[in-house]
């Protein structure tokens, strides 16, 4: 299996920060949806989606270890 080198250019960094922030928003929306849900199977599915997005966020953070907490949290450009 070929492993693709990750693009850590400035443009990629900017795009990944934007994607990271969108994941944070989607996770928040799913958590709100989870609060209203009563069906265990749906709650489990939502938990799995959140887990997958959290793993993707971690992958992005690992790609750009020089980015500060404030930048990830949206307090800086």
C-alpha cells in the first residue's frame, strides 16, 4: 500500500485549520442532536461519528504541531 506524504504547506495548513474548525462545529451539532435522541442505536451511531471526527481532528493537530491552542480554538488567524 502506498503511503502519501502529507502536505504541510502554508496553504494546506490554512485549509486544515478551516476543516478542523468545521469538524468542531459539526461535533457540537451532533452532541446537541444526541441530547434530543432516545433511540440507543441512533445514539451509538452519533457517538461513532463523533469519535471518527475527533480522530480526524487529532490527525490534523499531529500534522501541524506548531499551531497554538488559540489558533485551533479560533481565537487567532
